[in-house]
C-alpha cells in the first residue's frame, strides 16, 4: 500500500427529478464489441496524496443525455482511476485503492476531505491502477449515437497496476435505457486481484467476482434492472404424488403462491432428477396434457425473464417435434419453446408491435431417457438490437439472437403451459406434439439470469422428499356425548398401514359434511397431514347416530378413504359414524374437559393422572352434569387392537387394580375398579400397562341392573411402547463373549463369522413385553455397533443387525446370525428399527436401550497373499539384476499379507497404534512363516530355510520381505527352472492363511499359499553351481591369466552358466602358496595391483584372474586358491590334499560365495577352487609333426 492516493473523479451532477427506491442490478454475459473513446480525461488532483494515482475526474453528458442509475437520472458521472464510476455526491471512495468484497466500506480518510459511506458505484475492475505513471495508458471517454440509442464510453487503455508494469484494458458503456456494460480487452484483466460488481448502497450490492479468476479477454458483462425486484417468480419441483385437476395442486415452492394445475393426463413420476417429476404422455392431437402454471408471462414475469428445467425425453430428440413450454393464445403472436424434429431447440416471443423474434440452436443428438438441463432467457429493451433471446443446454449457451423490438411483450401472451401446447391450434413454427417425457426442477425468473445463476440451477438439489399420500382417514369416537363436542380428526396417511402410522406433510384442504349436528368447520385445513374439527349435538336424543362424509381433498390420495372408529380398526369408507349418548364415561385431562386420546405410554411405567368423567346432559341447559358421585365400582376393560390379541392376561392395572384384557372387537371381560367420583362426576386414576401395542379402554356401570340401565363409555386408542431393549447372552455357540478390555484380552470370533445374542423388549421394571413383534406390521430392533478399540480404527458393519419383529416370541428374540466385519472390540446398542413405535414419531415414539459391555476381541478370519516378485541372489546387489539364484544362496521373496474377514474383505483394524496391538503375527520372526517350496515334482522338504523377515502391519496390510535359500542336495541336482514357494503362518490367535494353493509336502493336498508370482518375472530358477579356476602358463616377464568360469549343472554335466554376470572375485579373496623355483611371496600379486581390484565373471567371453609378472627376473610356479566362504579360511584342495599346510599369502576376506564350492577334492562339494600359475618353465613338446594354417 502507499499513502493517500489519487482517484480519478468524473464529478457527476444530480439531475433534479423524482427519486425512486434503489433497484438491485443483475447481469448476464453479452456480445463483445470494443468501442473507441477519443477524449482524454484530466484528473482533479484534489484530496489525494503521494503518489497521486488515486484520483477522479468528472464528465458531463451533452445534448440532454441522461443516465438513470438506481432510479435517479444523472447528467454527469465521476470517473475513478481505480476502475469504476460513481454517480451523485462524492464520498471520497476514489481514495480507496485496496479492493474488497462487496459491500465496500466507507472511503479512506484524509484531512479536510469527505470520507463517507460508499454509494452509487459501478466497478468494472476495482484494483489499484496508476494511469498517471510514465508509460501507463490513459483513460478516455466519448458520448456516441443518436436518441434514443445514445451511450457513453469510458475506457481504461493499457493502464498499469500500481508499482507494476502489468497493463489493463477495459471499458464501461452507459446506455440511454439505463443498462450498462463492462468490456475487457486483454487477458491481463483476469479478476484475480480485483472486484467486479455494482454497489448502490451497503445493503444493495451485486458482486460478480472478488479476487477470483475471470477469463476476461474479449468478453462482456451486461448489467440491468430486472422487472420489479429481481426474483425467482416460481419454482415447480413436481414432487406431488397425485394430480386430480384441482386448481393449485402443482405447488410453487418459491413462496410466491404461483401454484398450477394439471391439464389432461399429465401425472407425476418416481423417475426424477430430484424426488419426483412431471410426466407428460405422448400426444399428437390438439388435446393438451400439461401443467398450467397459472403464471401469466406478461404480468407475472414480464419483458425480461428466464425459465430453467430438466428434461428427459422418452424418444431421441431427433425423432419428432415436441412442445416444451407454451404461453401462446393467438397463433400469430406466439411465445413458446419447442424441440424441433432435428433435435434443435427454438425459442419464439412476440413484442407488443406484433414482431415475432426467434432463436434456435443447431441440431442436437440426444438419446432417449437422457436428462438434459435447458435454460431460456428473454430481454426485451428499446433501441437498435437491444433485445436478446438466449438458449442454454447443460449450462452452455447454444443459441442467441439480438433484435430491435418495442421493449414489451404482446398483451395476448397468457399463462405458461409446461409440457404441451396451450391451445388447440399450433402456433407458427410450433407443434401440437407433447413433450413426451419427464420435466423436473423448473424455475421461472422475472429477469434475464446470468450464466452463473443458470449453472447454480443445474446443481443437484438436496432436500427431503415429501412422503407419498396413500389415503385419508377419519378418526371419530364410536360413541359421543350430547353434552360435549366430540373431536373429529382427519389424517393424510403416507402408508397403507392401518391407523395412519405415518402422516404426510400435506397442507391442503378438504370438505367434511354431517348428517346431523353441527361441525366446528366443514372446510378442513391440513397442517403436516392432520386436520381437526368438532362435532356437536346438544339436546340430541339418546343413541342418535350421526354420519360424517369426507370429500373434495385438494391433494388427491392414491387409495380410498378409511374410517377409524376410536382411532383403530379402520375400514374403507367415505363416511364415518358416531352414536351420541345422553350419558356416559369419558377420559379427560381436566374435570371439565372433553374426551382425549391418551398420549403414548411406556410399558411398566405409571401414567400421569387423568380423570374418568361420568356425565350426562342436563335437563334444562343440556350442559354436562354428574352422572355418578361418591364411591363406585366401575367395570374396566381394555381391548388389544394392534396386536389384535393380548399377550398375557390382565397386564393392565388402574389405580393398582388389574383390569381385564380382550381381543380386538371383544368387550366382554371386565374387572371392577373402585373409583371415587366428586360432585361433578370426576374420578382420578392412573394406569400401568405391562405390555406394548395399541389398546383402547372401555367402562360400564349398572345404574339400575334390573332395568338394564347402564352408563357406558369407550376411550380412544392409545399406544404403549417398550421401556427399553436389553441385549444378553452374547456368544458363539458354546463359546461365551470374553468381553476383552484391551488388545491382550481373549479372542471371540472371526470378523464376519456368526455369533448370537438375545434381544428382549422390556418394561421399565425389566420384564419382557410379550406382544412386541406381534404388531400388524411387526416392529423390529436395530443393533448398532460402536468401536471401542482400536482407537482410532475403522468402524465395521454389523450384518443382520436389524432383528425382525417376527423373530420375537413373548418379547424375546434369540438370533445366531449376527456378524461384525472388523477386528477389534465393540459394544452394541439396541434401538427400535422403525422411526417410531406404531407410527408415533420420534422422539416420543423412539425406543432405545443400554449399550452392552465390550464384545470381542474380533479377529481376522484369515490371511491372504498378494504375490510379489523375487530378488535373486539378494546378498549381492547385482546390476543388472540377476535372473536366477544358486542353490545354497539367498534370495528374497516380497509379498503382501492382508488380514481378511469371512467375506474376504480387508480388516483394517488388524493394526497397531497407541490404543494397543491388534496384530498377532510378528513379521520380524521368520520362522513364523513356515516357508516351504517345490519345483515341478521335486519337493524341497527340509532343504528350504528362511533366515530373515521384515514388515509392518498397517491398517490390515503388511508388505513383507522374506530372505530364504534352498540348500544343495546330498548329490548334485537341478536345474530347477521354476521353483515355487509358499507360506503357512499362524498368528497367536490361530489365524492362518484363508486358503492354500501349493502342495509342498508328501501329504496329498495343498499345504501352503504361494508367495512368488507364477508369471515369468516371478519365477525363481535355482541352479547347482560351482566356480572353476584353471591352471595357466606364461612367459617369465608377462602377466598370467588363470581362467575363471562360473558353471552350473544342466542335468548331465557342469557347463558355463550363461546367466551369471554377477559373481565377483577380488584380490582379497585369493590365497597364495607353494612357491617354487625363484618365486617368492612378493610375486603373489593380482593385476592390476590397485585397491579393490576385482573380476566379475562374464558368460559371453572368457574371464580370468590376472596375476602380475614376477619381479627381478624370477620364475617358477605358485598355487592359488579362492576363499569362497564368508571368512578368508582356506578350504581348497591345496590344503586338504597336502599342497600346503597353510597359505603363504592368505586371503584377507571371504567372497561370500560358498554356494559355488565344488567337489574338487572328493565327492563332497565343499572345496574352494584352486589352480597353479607357472612362469618361464618349459611346457613340453607340442607333439606336432606337420602344421599348416589356412585362411
């Protein structure tokens, strides 16, 4: 940053006029056409400081030109050096050179200068620019055109950013119709260090980008005020389950209540982009099968607008034409979007002068049943070529047209139809063919949305899909009292389960009529699927039957209406009846209240205190008065409705007295309960039910038994849930759960293997509830595992963790098919499998249980191998790598071990971390692998040995390296060209390989799992080898070469090993002795005599150990041996056969090649190679009589 800076100011004058409320701006991409601007600006040089680059300048429009910004007309504008314009009063914003996200704050302060809230700025590229700097381009302006199509251009021409040499070229164009455009002329304007947007005030801003990349080169952004407030006028998700043709049934989710109606045979479909969709059938007639949005394109959307939606055609796009959207009422004045027969899209609108404007895309090849996102926009504006139509496909503009229009739509354009033609006659260039497919997620805007907004519309919606509407139920007490209104409940049910276990979220309306009495309201309004009213019959005769009839639901259900007397025992009917009594019993929460439905109860827990009211209609005022007072024995009984039979005898008690249970539809068994009624006929009570399910109460009292005069009553159905669930008897067959506390605890079962448990639904006293699981739709229990150890660790899945209700017998389920997929220690927590017991939503209907103690330790079911590639002659680091190994020589096997569950999936928790070591196979103990091998028919038996291993378990997987060798046999054998090796490790818990695939022993059947790949690169050729050193003669004054050959057994003889280019002998490996003639120890020198002199066998040409010529004219012979062991100890025939007692010049290091010893001194292949070197001695006659050389 730098001190106060200059801002380019184009002072603007406010034209007196009617001030209007500021209007938010929106934007769209526009065609790019650079405009020249001839007039250079002169900066104010006031209220700015060093280095004076933050400045302003004012331009005044001419010829009566006015530009309306945010509802106010201006005759001048202030230009800001830092990439923007400002209208109205100077706020000092030109000094603010550090761009921010919008809204921009108050201007930077400077003594004696204004610094107030930032208003009325348009920012094409707000960043720290320096047009006054030497070499920087300037800012120019020019007013162009003729009324009413005049415009003002302000251009920044290669202006440097402060303290850089990066030039920026862009311009702002102000159009006479109040719109404006930003144009960008070179690629440096990337937006990565700038703010692009509009700020009318701190509460009215539109930000295009802030410090984010914008591919600006040769691009343009058009800014305008939408019709009224820029808004989404409608959003049709088409998530309804049924359409009936009722006005308003197609919901508008925007909140603007632009609800539509189904026309013809349009339906909804479960195949959708999100939740459900609108399904339009195939139709080629003048009939319409569509949704009428009832949203008028003229008055409800306007001269600027947009529609976006997803479309999935039932046929290929180029199969035939299809009307997608249509608002045409006069065929000569169309407004529609059609898919043409070549697959192209065509948008057509008509202005108020009757001018028809269209734009079309190229032909599109789209297969049937393919979702495509379509967007259309229209923007009618006065002026030459100021009106635009655009079509987008999957967020990309594929069609656009500019035109000169009146700026307004034709008044005949009507409401928008979705999916088919609006009238019986096809508009010009339209079609009568329907969309024949699915349409989803449609949105309507009253402005031309930008490409960014259109892309946002394409983003997958995330919402909870509405529940289906299966049927309606009327809940009505079977008996009512004439002295009290009775409650009527109508439910919109999501499932076909009786007694409406799940309500939908329907918020529509319905009509209820009655055969007698008075309804609180006959027009029902649903709230989340439930509507209530009352029914009264004051003064009615005893035993009067009243029938209610439900009709005219605003949202149609898939199935017939049902009647549910007392909220239970539902049956199909449009009507439901109640019998009004002059006297009777009812259950209430207060001494003056109406009948209630008891809330959900908990098994074994006493209810809250309620009142049993014994009332009758008064003789004079028909109000309720006491029917009973004082101490009375009232007969109580209950019906088991769901389940339909009781799980035990008399499991309900009232005030501590057991009452009789009855099957559904039976009310014969009762028990007398002592009750004390006050003077108003109210007796308090509590009840306890030691079972679960839906039940209802009934009561009677014989007032005059001889005359058969009774007081009777029934209660509404209520639900009792289990208090909790218990898990016990966790075991695997006869093996109990060891309940391991940590990694050292006992093992239980293999991951993925079955184990069992007992699940019990109990009362609050811990007693089983016999009716659990016998419901009409049996309730079940969900067992949820929680990982205890290792921590952190992978949470495995529990198979068969949902225990079906059908498995419960008298409230107890014994299951033996549970399995947990991971290694470790867990707990299990039981909970109700459904969202609420018998449809009572959580949290009220939820049932949980106490987590178990630790279960486990779970262990792997087995180990698997991913075969790897061997490293031959692994001790030697051969380069290039060797392709074989000698018998008795180390090679390295690399492979991957994976701990798996019974399904063969990795158990990631077979690992070690701070919480414990759950791996029980130590990879550094080579003997644990039980390595064995075979080559063809040769089983290596005891000849295979491992000498080292390494690896680490990480999340169930270990990369293992195993060093091994195959010993030589008692006699020479081989070659073994494709040896195979396998392992059979067993961890401390007895976990072994999951499967064997290699037979390495004399017992029939596989006993190992192969670790080296069976492919060519994984083969392990094993050769019986030896290193041969041969005698040589040389002149006394020359070097001498002892032939050195690496040989291998080919099955019949030792031959040069064509594969060995790695065997290496150094001077330190040589022993010398038995010096003869004049040779001495100082003649025992390998040539060249330099440190680390070595020779490597070469199968392609002879290899020699070269000795230096003797010094001082000496001659004679010496014996040479190669120490092949890991130590320099001599094991050659020279020693064992008496050639020397010990070497005169012993080796100082072993060659580590004991595998290349040979049977040089006898039958055993235990000798180092040796040879004699001779200088200057007569070698004897060649025995040649005649010799001739031919060429």
